[in-house]
């Protein structure tokens, strides 16, 4: 069974800033939104895994 540690970023990837925008659609009882996460990677990493619940339309951009 997975533990809490299985769902956390490693200690070498440090989140620095979160930007969250939510646009509710009251007529459809739904919403759209975006999330931007700025991180510092203090050691080289081949892979970073982010988990989310439900369907996501996603775009990922890495800026050095």
C-alpha cells in the first residue's frame, strides 16, 4: 500500500511559488482553471511526478 511519502516531491525539488486561477461557470456548475508551480531543483532529476484527481488538460514547461 502506498505511503504518504510516495505522493510527495523529493527533498531535492523545492516548491517556491504557486499561482492558481479559477474561473467558475455557474450556469454549468463547473469551473476551469490553471495552476503554475515554480520549483527549485537542487540536484539533477530525470523525472518529476505530479499527481492530480480527475481529468486534466495539461501542459508542462520547464524553464532553466
